[in-house]
C-alpha cells in the first residue's frame, strides 16, 4: 500500500510529528524571516540583488538585508561596500558597527 499526500498534508504531518517529539515549529519560521545583517548605503543600490562575501543580499533604495553568513561582520561589510559603495550604517544581529569600524569597512 502506498500513501500519497499533497505538500500541505506532508508539512502538517511533519509538524505534528515534531511537536510530538517536543520540538516547536513556529519560532524557527519566524527567525528565518528576520535579516541577520542590515546595511544603509550612502546612495541607492544599483541592483536589487547581489552576492557579497558569499551572502545573498536583497536591496531596496538605500537599504540592504541578508541572512547570516560564515564570515565575520567586518568582512561582510567590506565586501558589500566594494559591491555598492559607501555604507553609512551596518548591523549584524542587531548590533551596529561603531564609527571606527564603519570607516574601516568603507576602506578609510
């Protein structure tokens, strides 16, 4: 006998099994939606998507966001600055770079 379920049913079944084993599903989904990095550019981005330091960035006007990468925040910032130009504010996990680090990020 073969059991055939649509995608929604498979997800529901997996979520029920996860809850039965003590796991929670909702917090994981909400964490994935929040960006790990945010950057404010001095000028609007030339593209709405880019890859810098191995991280996929989504940009709108002068704001860019991305999920967590494997490099240190300073390296991520420097690579983004090379791609889009001067960065006026950069945060990683909600923590902003100070003025000295931001200057280093921009190559000053």
